[in-house]
C-alpha cells in the first residue's frame, strides 16, 4: 500500500470503529462476557494505541533514528504483518500493561471516540510529510511485534482497529 491507500484505510477503519462505539446504548457499551473487554474498554485501548503511534510520528526524524535505529530490511506486506500479529496472539501474546484499559463509563464514550478520530487524523496528516522510502526506513517499537517500520506500524493500526471492532 502506498501513502494514499494507507491514509484511506486508516480513515475508513477508524471511522467505522468510532461509529460503532457511538451507536451503542449504555447496556451494549458496558457489556462484557468471558473476561473480554467491554466496547468502552476496546475504545480506550484503541485510543491509547493510536495516541502512542501519533506521538511516534510527532518525533523529529533524527530522534527516531537515534532512539530506534533504521530498518535493515524491507517492510513486510500488510498480509505478512497481520499474519505475524495473529501468530503472536496465538502464542499467548497479550497487550502490555500501559495499553490495558480500566473500566470505562458510558459518559466517556463520545470523548474517547472524538480523541481516537483526532489522533488518527493527525497521523494521516503527518504521513504526508514522509516519503515512501522514509516509511520503510524509520522504525518504531511495538510492544508485541518488536521494531516495525513506520509503514508496518500503520499497517498494524489499519488491522488493529478492525481486530478490536470484531472482539
């Protein structure tokens, strides 16, 4: 996927997720079963995740390179990255502590969704300042997948929000 495709997918998936969350009534928003997160907690988790990626895209490029290095391999395809994520989850991989949400009250629903959309829009806007080559050069750490190129991190976000929409 090129930058335009990435931005389109991010926009579509995050709007679908927040649209679903906003459409829920209080009972649906708070419902949980079998130790799974409620829809509110799914939203809070996505907010924490997209906020962290936005921060990564806010850092100056020299800070990215000094802090995390540069990629020494080509970026994985979207499908290969999703497969790797699924393998990590199947092997028992879980969200790290900073991304595990506490209980979320129904009145927080709109605020969470507005922040998710705002951080995702910020990422999409910052994406335009990177070349296709830079997306495959600079890396960010992912708590479960390790070092990802910026392109791979964006692929992850495209998939991650859909993953939590379905759970």
